[in-house]
C-alpha cells in the first residue's frame, strides 16, 4: 500500500497532458483492501475560468488508478494522446520496479571502460 503523499507524487509525475490546476488523490477502505482514487483537474482552454475533471475511482491498484485517469483524458483528446499514455506507463513501470527492489541504473564510465578494454584484450 502506498502512503498518501507518495501516491500523490506518483500521480502528478505520471501526468503529461495540459497544465494541471490540481490533483486530488484519495485512499479509502480497510488497510487490507484499500481503494484508490485519482482526480485530475485540468484548466480548460475552450472557456475561461473553467476546468475539466478526469478521474478513476475505486480501483484496488494505485498504478491502475493513475493509468485509468490518464486514459480517460487521452480518450477525450482528438489525437488519442499516445505520448501521454506512454509517458504515464514509463513512470508507473519505473516506480513499480523501484518499489519492488529492481534497479535500473546505468553502469558508470569506469565499468564500461573496463568492459571495452577486456574485450579488446581477449578478442584483439
């Protein structure tokens, strides 16, 4: 289970659409089976002083709730908003892998240099 603050940070990071006026996240239900809700409030460009709400309610997985809210916005876009979905998926995948203990670190310069030097000496 994600704490409220981390869930809000992840929901904000996964958004790649127009400027947000607010992100509201909620975690409800018992500790053993929480329910996650994401609401994106987006400033509408069609009418002044208006906003549009894209939300996903009552999902058991926080990553699915974020993906569903981004998908709801992407479905309303004329172009399908493929970039926003891919961005959200990359952020969600990286966060899930990091919380699972996987590390996606790039090897440093010294490690790459040793690898190339050894390859040159062995195959050389």
